[in-house]
């Protein structure tokens, strides 16, 4: 069984070398690049990785393109801001060597947010389907993509290291993009918010993050993250309400 590690990139010159250096144990290292304008491609090639380029459409499409293009029995997806520790590498090799019936494996992640390991508020174990047998899986939905697997899946024990959200500016920029995507998805599904929905959803989301998902375990850090995520939950529904208002003001053609 051959194993290829696939890294999706766009302007990741600050991450790509460190990421690829933790993947020297696989049979093939592939970078699927979304037409980067920095040195990502050159650095990946210097590291000995194969580089393919495909214009970015959405996150699910990029993963599916990799499944179409990369010829290996198994595909291990790793983001550029993630690192694979030796313990996880050994576990991946072990499950593949055992020829188990699973065709997909969920991998936990240690998320470092603002430089701090975050274990509560939904950021651990944060399982992601990353190891798949080619031909048995694909991804759907434009953002926060959903994996669809044709066969049994299993759960690995050793986590990926994910350097998520460098600082507050990075957090805000990404949440603005995510809420645009999510509001558009809800709009497409015909979901219409009430005037109070942004506020009720913010309260619900804060309780879910801070209490149910034990954000309190991370102290002030967990409280801040829970409040931020609650705020952006409200932003998402305000954007959804704006989409409906804009639709109602579009003049009809007679």
C-alpha cells in the first residue's frame, strides 16, 4: 500500500518547509497549490515535493481534486499550518501495515490558538478525517467541508499539531470569511432568522462553548475564545438577515 501526503496551500511560505519536514516518512509528498504569489511553490520544490496547481474554488473541491490527481492507495491530508509528530507518523504506518478494514481514519488535533494549546471550547479532540483510502471518500460543502466515506472509519490516538490563529487579526479576518460562507449556506437552505436570532444564537453558542464543551478548563483564554465565537455566531445571523433584506429590495422584472 502506497501513502501520499497532500498539503493544500495558498501563500504558505512561512509554513510549508516546516510542514513538509514532518512528512519525510511517506512514499510521496504532494503540494496542491492554489496559484500562490509568494515563494510557496519554490520552497516546496526545494524540499523535494511534487507540486500541482489548481485555481481555488472551495475547500471541498481542492481535496477532491487531490483525490483525482494523486495516484496512491492512501492519501494523508495535512494543512500547511499543521505538523505531524513522530508518534502520529508511527501510528499511521502501523494501521496501514495491519491492513485493517477501515477506509478512513479520523485524526485528533492539538490546536494552538494565539500560541496557547487549547483543550476546551470545542478545540479538542477536534477530530478531522485526514487519512483516506483513495476511491472511498470525497468532500462536500464549500467551507468547514464535510467528509463522505464509503466504508468503515476508525479513530487514531496521536494528534496532529495545528498552529491555528496566530493572533487576533488573523482570527478576525478568518471569522469574517467563515461567517460570509456560512450565512450564504443558510440563505441557500431557505433559513430565515427572526429579529432576535443573532442574540439567542450568541447566548446558546457561548453556553455550548464555555460550559458544554468545557471552555472554562482554559481559564481566561477559554472565556475569551467562547465570547469571540459567540459574537461571530451573532455576526453570521446578522449577515443572513441582510441577505434576506437585499433579496426583498431587488426589483422584480415584469
